[in-house]
C-alpha cells in the first residue's frame, strides 16, 4: 500500500550545517577525521552540544561497516543509535531523509545527519568481483540499448548515453553541455570550499579529451574526498534552546526505480529521469508550490548531461527546452533560477557520501543570506536534488522562515 505524501508530520528545521573543504584523493585526512570535523562544524553552527543529539545517520559508500561510529565517536561517546547509510551517490541525502523522518515522526527531537567519503583516484569501480554488482540490471539494459565499452568509464557511458539520447530527440549542439561546465566553474570560483575554482572557457571545455559520447573530461565530476553534516531538530527543541529557526524543510520525497527505468529504451530514464520527476512532483504537491517559485537549486550534476536532463525532470523548464534555458542564462545569476551556485559536483567535487549534505549546507547558507559572493539575492525557496544509480533519488525543499 502506498503511503500518502501528505501525511501530517511535525515541522523540521535545519539549525546547523558544516562542511570541510573538498580535496582530491590522497590530499585529505582519513575519513573518520573528516567526518568528525564536519560534525563538529555543524554542532558549532547550531550552537548545541553533542550530548543533545539523540540519533545519528551517517552516510558513506566506500568503507567497511560501522565507519559511521568511527567518525562520531571522535565527537562523543554518548551511546546514541548510529545508523550507517549507503545509497550510492544519493547517500548523503538519504541520511538527511532518515534524520528528517525521525524528527518529523516525533521519534527524536535533535538528530545528526553526516556524510563523508575517502575516495581513490580514477573512475568509480566496485571492490567486490566475486558477486554480481547491484547495478547488473542497469548494465544489461544499457548494453542492450547502446552497447558497452569496457575501456571507457561505466558511469560516463550511462550519463553520456542519456545526453546522446537527448541530442537525438531534440537536435541540440554538443556545446550546450559544455556551457554547463563553464557555468559550474564560474560559480565555483566564488566558493572557497570547492576543488576546482579556475574558470574555463567553452573552447577549453570542448577541447578537453573525450570521455564518452558528448562528454569531455571537464564535463565529468572528479573523484573527491570530503565531509558535510547537518543538525535537524523539532521546532519545540529549537525554541527551547534558542536556536536559529530560519531554515525549515518544507517538503521532502525519496523515490526509487519503477518499470519505466528499464522498459523505456531511453538512457535518460535508465539514469533516473523518472525518479527525479516523481520525487519533485511529490515535493511540489506537499509544499503547494510550483517550480517557477524556486530561487535557487542544487542538483546532481555528476555529468553535464545529467544537469541538462534534470532541468526538465524538476520542471525548471519544459521538456525539450533545456538548450534555450542554458543559452539564455536562465540557469545562473540574473536568470530564472540559479542552479548549483556552489559549483556543483562538477567543480565543487563529489565525495559520494558527503554530496547530499554539502548541497544541504549550501542551500542553508543561501537561505540565511550567508553565501557571501555566491549569494542569490532574496532567496526564499531552495530545492535540492541528489541522485544515485541503482537507484534512489531524494528531492528536498527548504524554506526561509
């Protein structure tokens, strides 16, 4: 039986966020130290002691069981439940989803959501070669639709294939994808926590080596190490402790794949287009708003192709109009909605377990008016989109009180 998206819940506030600077593999502290730093930063930002935290949800993809405990034990040994979370690239937002649920259902008053990743150089890969990968069904569907090149990064083939299918349907220029990478670097230049802050021209993006299909090297997110965290709590807890209540989670939805993912013969749907569209629709219905009311969006731009198709999945622009949306500058400052002011995964970096919570941190700063050079003027409604193949999608709407 489906659970109603409109079931009454208690209000949930994001009262503290923390993020450490992202870095290239080999240049970071160990995962437990990064996680501890991010958790302490969120607690400091909230103005609460770790003793006030009643539960912790900790996300990471590459690591052994109970890495979450290894991180939070550095903050304190209070005996609270620590739940380890893994959901591919949507791991951080899945931890946030569970933390919000705990507060919204009155199971807890104050909860920590933490995500970190200590990654290795190179393309994503599985560390288990003695069993079928969990994405086997996705790989089979991709191979049936477009073939498979064992010499090319698998993720780039998934998302590059989605971009190629979009190009075939709408006839857009390859440079359209490149413009997204240019925009990402322009935004990241204002973000001291981003990995890649050097601006790029469109010519430089398009001249970088081809990875797969329309994707060049500068259109692919880098493997990254880092950590981010959030403290969420009930309104009553926040009032009782005099906490900053300016940012509220107005709506949130998490979706997984349906039959259309595999039956459509469309790479866009195989990489989560329908999951994202369904999650966004639920969020807009819960909040009673439309996408045209959004001021700022942090979305899952693991590749430029995914940013483009996600514009349409989230309803930021009608289907088939993403190229005009990009060329007209409606995806940046001075346009309709600022997308990925942080620089996004493409330039800020993509430490898988931390990504969703880094998005949360950026949007919280935006709604508080604390984003400094990246600040979106008058930001009141902010949307977060975090996607993981395999699959899961979490969409969260934040509202400034």
